[in-house]
């Protein structure tokens, strides 16, 4: 009897790993960590250059996977937003969807930034670092001025340059303007442009589907590479920071649950059951852009979101809805400040919130994209830039949690938009 039960469980596990991508990725990540353990323990038998070579080459599949995703992020987002917005604008719903989206994104991102600062201030994990205070940059007097020229510069004068430089905010504005303009067109011109964009969208999704075939190998190599370099000693030393980050992410998850309950009027438990597979996929891939096709499928099939709303808001959310990343950025900034013993006054904390919210809108939904933003935040409030190196050992783990919250936020955004749109039509 016992043997049959074991066989049954074993067979179910085999089916799970064979049919569910997220299960394959989690197994690959675990094997990567175990392989790193074996590699680090083989120092007595292998020369250092062999271990270093294995470590370096192990990260290659992950780099290829990330490059494939980055290659199609911009064309996929542009084509998806333009196509969906051109169809919505004819129904007169584009303005309402846009306003609802901006309000929800700003509110949740502000909540996330304040959650990150509040929880980090309360738990004070940076005090465990005990970093040297030598060669500290002077703490700047924070000020934030948004001039009329800054507003004008948001509109891309050279669309090709904006796309080549990866300026996500300008690309987003370009996509919205193009979608609205295409919605006003008619006849053969609109059909040909729509057909061209649909081909780009289909090609981008095909490339993502191709990249997903190497995802398990990529995750295995990435985990092996990261753990072999950073080591478990770094992971244990950064445990307080990890705890602080995930407490913040859990708090934001509760905020989303309350929004589903009181704004949408649905059971949060049922909502999370319907989206759990895409959450696991997001956790494994650590990329909301790579998860986007699955997020679209869950939105339409599991949550019953209309094609028009899902096709518009999911790509839009992948670009601007980064509340999970906002928690990470505010937590990391205050954590390193605490480590250096830097006291940040209220204006500096508000500056962190402003930069975090602004930077979260337009940060590409790919792993590691926020490090450049974090460096700018450090500079703005007088934190030494090399403090970022203390985060690299556990960045991947925190990024996985942030991606889950970002994808969850996109689906909550769709539910809220559809609910409010239906109420208005009644």
C-alpha cells in the first residue's frame, strides 16, 4: 500500500514537471543551487581556473535567454498597445481606460514605495551590515522640479532614437499616440498598418515562445553562476534584507487582495487560485515581459477579461505597473543608507519616493533592469554608489518576488478597469 502511494506521488510529480513550465523552472533552479554546492566543494580536487571557467560558462544560457527577451520587449509592447488602443478608441473607452490605469498604477506604486520605507525603517536591517563610513558622498539637499520643458521632452522628437535607446516612457507615449491616430484612420491604410503590426506582434510572441524552450537550462545556469559567485555566506548575511523585502511584498499582496475584494467585489482567495500558475511562472522567470503571453491567457480565460481590455492593459502594465519593483527600490535604498550609517531626513525620504515612483514607470520588465535606476536614486540622496554591490548576491531572489507582484498588479489592474467600465455603462 505504501509503495503504491509512493509510486502514485512519483508519477504525479513526473507529469507535473513534464507538463508545467513553472515546475520545470523551479526544479532547474533547485538543481542549479545544488550544482553550485557541489562545485564549491570540489575546490580540493579541481584547480581554481577550472571552477571559474565552469562558473562563467554556466551563465551563458541565462544571458542568451535574457538577450532574446530584451530583443523583442519594445516591438511587442509597441505593437500590442497600438493595435489594442486603435480598436478601443473607436468605442470611446480609451480615455476611461487610460485614466483608470494611471490612477491605479500611481496609487499602488505610491503605497508600495511607502511600504518599503516604513517596513525597512521599522526592522532596520541595514544596521547588521556595519559598513565603513569613509569616503561618503555628501548628502544632497533634495529637490524635485518638473519644468514645462521636461513635459515637452516626454514626447519623442525622434521615435527611432527613443526606441534604440530604450527610453520606455517615450516609447509608451509614442505607442499611445500611434494607437489613437490609427483608430481615427480607415480603409486600406489602416488595414495594412494593422496587419503589419499584428505580424510584428506574432513574430515577437514566437521568439518569446522559442526562448522559453531554453528557459529551464537558462535558470539552471543562472542559479549555479549566481550562487557559485556570491556564496551562501552572502545569502545568510543578507537574510535580514531578504526578510524585509518579502515582508513588504507580502503587505502589497494584501493590498491587492483588498482591492479585489472591495473594488472588484470578488473573492481574493478565488482570484489567487486562478492566477497561481502565472505567479509561479513569473517567480521562476523573474521577467514580467517573458511572462506576458501567459498573463494574457490567464486574464482572458481564467479571469474573463475582455480581449480589448486585456490586450491593452497587460502590455501597458508590463511597461508602467511596477509596484513590486517600487518596494524593492525603496527598501534597498534605505537598507544601504542604514548600513553606511547615513541618516536620511524627511525630504530625502520623499525624494526616494518620487524617484522610485517615477522610475518604476518605464523600467523594462526584464531581470536586473532596475539597477541603473537604483544607482541614480543612491546618487540623489548621497549614498555611495558602490553600496549596490552588497545587493548583487541576493538581487535575483528579490527580483523574483518583485516580478510576482508586478504580474499580479497587471491582472488586478485589468479586473478593476473592466469592473469600473461595466458600472459606468450601466
